[in-house]
């Protein structure tokens, strides 16, 4: 690359890798709830649940305090308990695996596909034993995992399939929106995700039994349905049949969620535009691997992950990362393989368990991507990547 073609990059502030986009409409929706009588478990929760269910094409939705609590609820509803094994991916946020531990079960890590960085269904099959109860698959970066194959594997082996779709709200697989492929699907509404409620999570399902279990679990396991009670001592009476938690979302959060959901399509569209621009303008750079799109999947682009090959670029991932940060590009790394965490190491998981995941981790850098980025922000990222590649290619 010719040095004179490299524009000078001057940013005074760090560009974050992700960020929410709230406007006056969102703020007004929250204030309206604050002025009312019910600030938690009022009517807006249900409005939010209906909105999410309708959007993703699922029958039922249950809102939780956050995505992690929602995953815990899904594990409970699936009947995951001590002695069970649950197969999941190491390349994910801790919560997709921790929720298995919450239920006293054992996470079993299967390796990833080196093109999509998603769970490799072939590797999942190899990990199935007589104790396997469920699969928790993650749509890493916003690209749906191969749900047709995972569904078939689950059916053949009588497993519950849970989809962690924290990255993939608005994405589709074989032209069907994420939300009806799995037995239960989790969406997160943390501020870096596609739309936000501050903290929040939702499980969608088409299964009435799971729906009932999820509702009990989020509120202390307390049942108020007279048809399902063992006794009925009066109008004040309620019964607890299972151990639940207080995992409820507030109406304040749900109001923000309803308002944000109105913008989801617009946000996803902008994310796709930015990803396309990165694809176009960073194509053909030696030593830089851009995201691969699996046939049939339409990503909603939670993150844009690049891989930097040290054998080609004369540097280490840490050096590339720091060089980008020095240009005020807030790059990040998603993720450290879960089983390499000290807590998991103490549980007996050993390095080398998933070679693809570890190789991936050692070369990955996430570029900033969120709808509110300006044209200039996007150009700054592109120019910074070109400059750092150039500097290390000398
Ligand atoms: C964000 C995230 C979660 C957890 O969601 P919270 O709402 O932050 O609890 C779980 N899994 C993945 C892959 C995530 O990115």
C-alpha cells in the first residue's frame, strides 16, 4: 500500500465498540410510566412481551430482569438439573454457560466452525452422551447458527434446544426470523444489543408448558391460578410448588423496550449497511480475515469480528489491538473461551479442549459497529485498520 494513500486519522475521543441510541420518544415513554400508578408488573410488561413475540413470530414471550436471568429460566423450564450435561459453545459471553451451572448441571463445550465461529453441529454430535439433556446454541455476532441441523440433532437425541439469540434479534435463517427455530430463544436488551431496556431479557417459545414454567420461575415459583392449586383458602391465597426467583422486569424498562422495538428494523438496516461498507472497503487486505456469511443466514450484525493473522502481519494480536486503541478506535475482543476462565479451570476444564476456539480467540479483534455511528466514524475505523495493517506489514 502506498503511504500517501493513507489519510491521517485524528480522533479526540475513543469510539466505543457499541452503544445504545435513545431519543425523546423513548424518554417520554418511560416518563409516562413513572407518572402512573404501576411501575413494576403493570400492563406495559405484557405489551412489551407481545411486541417481541409478534416481531419474531413466536406464540409466547416472558420478560426477565436481564438476559442472564432469562437463560436461567429457560434452563429451569427445560428441566435441566444436577447430573445433566448441556452442550454449548466456548465462544460466547459467560452467561450462556453459567446458567447451566446455576441449575447444578455440567456444561460440555463443543468446538466452533472456523468460518462462522458458531458451534459446529458435527462437534456437538460427538459430545452427546446418555446424560445430555439440552443444547444451548449461540448466534455469535448476529449470524444464526445452523438451526436446521441442530434441530435435527436435538430431535434425534430427545434434547431441548435453547437458542441464545442475544446477538441476533432481527436476524433470520433460511428466511425465517430467529425466534421460532428453537424450543426456547433468549433475547437480551442490554445497551450494547440491538435495542435496549437498560437491563432486560426475553424468552420466546411456542410451547405452553415452557411458557407457564417461565412465568412461575421469574416470580418466586408462586402460582395464583385457582385451577392449579392444591388448596384454596380464600382470595388472598397463593401456592408455591417450585423454587423461583425475583427475576421480574419493571414497567419502566418495558416502556423503553416498546418504544425501542419500533426502531429495531431501522437499527438493523443501518448495522447491515456499515457491515457491508467494512466488507467492501477492507476486502483483499493480506493477513486480515473478514466475517464469513453462511448460506441461508441473514445476520443482524451485533458485532463485526475480524481476524488478524500474525504469521502474515509481523505482529501479535495484542500489538494490533493496542495500535488501534492508540488511534482512538475502541476495538474489543469477543470472547475469551469460557472454559479458560479461572473458575472453570478450577472445575477441571483444561486448555486445549476446543482448539478452533482457542486459535480463533488468539487472532480476533471486534471493530466498532452500532447504528448511531456517523459516516466519519465508519471511515475512521476503515482508515485506522488500513494504517495499522500497513505499519505492521513493513
Ligand atoms: C449479552 C449476552 C448475554 C446476557 O445478557 P444480559 O442481558 O447482559 O444478562 C448472554 N449471552 C450472550 C451471547 C450475550 O451477548
